[in-house]
C-alpha cells in the first residue's frame, strides 16, 4: 500500500467537495480529493443538468449573506473558463400567499433589500399567459434568480483545482478515517493518506455520520423529469423563467424549456422515499414518480401536452431543520464536516467550498455560519 502525505484530504468530489478542493488548492496547500465514482457522475446529488439559484431565501434569511458571496464566486468561476455556468433567466416564485414558502419569501424581502417585483394573479397571467393560476394566488419575480449548469460547475471547480496543483483520485473509495496525533489517516483501497486535515463532503454517504453525531438526518430519493410535447415552446428560455410554485404546502419547481430535453420539472417536498444505502438507490422510473408532476402540469401549465423525454434520480440529504451542517467535527478537530444540504445546497457550493477551506486551515471562518453549526441540535435536545 502506498503512503502519501497531504495538508488536506477532501473525501467526495461532488458539488461541495469539488468546491472545497478548488478553494484549498488556490490557497497553495497540498490537497487531494478521493472520489468513489468519476467527476460529475450521476449517482449522488449533483447531477441532472441544472440547479436553481436565487438570492431571496424563503428557507431562512440568514442564508442571504452567504448568497452574496456565492454570487461573487460564481461570477469569478464563470470568468475563469469558457461556457455558461449561470443562466441568468430570472425566477418566478408564486402560489398560495398563505403557504410557508410564500411567507418566507415575503419575510426575506422585509429583512434584506433585494430587487423583486410583487405580482398578483392577473399580473402573472398577463406576463406568462401559458400559466393558469388561481385568482387568489400571488407571486414575486426575482430578477437575480436563474439556474446553474450543475455538472459543468463541478467540472470547472475540479479543473481549476488541478490547475492549482490539487491531486484527484477517482474511482477510489475512502474506506475509513481515524485520528492520529493532531491529524488524520485516511485509507482507500489503494493508499494510506496522512493529512493534517480531512474535509468530509460525502453527500448522502455522510448521513450515517450525522446520525452517529445525534443529528436525525436521512437521505431521500428524488426524481427529475423533462418534458417535450405540443406547446412546450410557450415555456421556452427567453420567454419563460425558472419557477418555484407553492401549491398549498406542496412545492414544485422547474426550468424554462431548452433543447434537447424541453421543460424540466420536479416536486420538492411531496415524495419522501428514504434511501437506506445510497449505493442501492433505485435509479429506475417507477409508476408513481410522475403522477403529481403530471397533475401539476395539467392544472397550471395547460398549454403543454407533456411527453416525457428524460428523467434522473437523485438524493436529498435532509437534516431535521432542513439547514446545512458546516462545522468542525466535535470528536476530532482535524475533521471538517460539510453535509446535510437538504435539497437546496448547490447554489452555495462555492461559498461552502470557501468555508470548508477556512475551517480546515484556520479552524474558523469569516462567514456567518452559526445557524449551520452542529450545536444547534444539541441546544434543541437539552
Ligand atoms: C433532485 C435534486 C434537485 C436539487 N435542486 C437544487 C436546486 O435547484 N438548487 C440548489 O441549490 N440545490 C439543489 N439541490 C441540492 C444540491 O444539488 C445538493 O445540496 C448538492 O449537490 C449536494 O452536494 P454534495 O457535495 O453534498 O453531494 P454529492 O454531489 O453527492 O457529493 C458527494 C460525493 O461524495 C462521494 N463519496 C461518498 N462517499 C465516498 C467515499 N467513502 N469515498 C469517496 N467518495 C465518496 C460521492 O460519490 C459523491 O460524488 C438539489 C438536489 C437534488 C437531489
């Protein structure tokens, strides 16, 4: 077995690990990543072409300062290579004004000065005649919203990290890690890695570690669906934005139609199929996977006669409060945890990468992450 020495080892090179790798490498430290599959693979949580990005944050207004930094870092990342990463197409957030998501969006606008337009149902119908929403619904148009090309973002982070000297071990599984002195020993099938710090960014595979630390996390199966069909051009990029729709407390979201797959749609909180082992994730389309989305299309996107063109199966790693876990490992200060991104983390990945790098190298971060630390669960238990 080969033994190698690094300042930092990053376990997992998905959305968050690839960003951490880049932020560590650009600080000039000796860093490597161990990734069990390939780069931008489709077995974890960072695939399926696109992810929504937005600054006005209905989940928790404390995310907004992190998003200011994420936006600046996305701009930098995009400028450092060729090809669009961030499609600035705007976002329509609409639905029942009493829904928690709509209330959260309004509360965020009260707390943070962010550009937006308030729209009633008539204004939405005038602007987007291919939508049919109930009269009592309302919405917000967010000009800062849009989507990220998820696999390209991961590839860009990894490519730039390698340019800064990072090493990458793909197709290699981290079998174990343990504390040794002030540092860690990481074992894979092929090598023993001695490092001062370990960043754990293993996505759904980090759920057991969160549970062991007393966080009742779980991985759930989520399906992404793409539709072509008559009328799809009425929802095409250019005329149509990204959208997040609160149908009561059932949330749906999607992306304007683009060639070759058409309109992409998914439910956010309707299904809740737990995944006991991410390696055993059912990646086939099941009978029930489309039903609520097709019903949603029939009610609110009446111009489309949907024909399924593609699907993808992915995992959310949910924490009890649906907020991330970013912290130093409570049992081993040489280990940094970035996990539990709860189905809304990708837009943050560059700032998460920066935070993980700071926690690994300096033991703390300049960013306001108190609400994301593990101690919040301990407070709740006591
Ligand atoms: C369907 C879906 C829709 C989403 N929509 C949005 C959205 O619109 N906007 C948004 O911001 N976020 C969204 N998210 C959330 C976002 O995509 C995730 O929060 C983010 O991608 C998680 O990244 P990650 O690095 O934690 O996990 P992953 O990208 O899965 O990375 C973990 C990596 O660790 C590797 N790994 C695990 N164990 C080991 C090991 N022992 N050894 C080596 N490698 C290992 C895995 O192979 C994997 O590559 C969505 C998620 C899903 C599933």
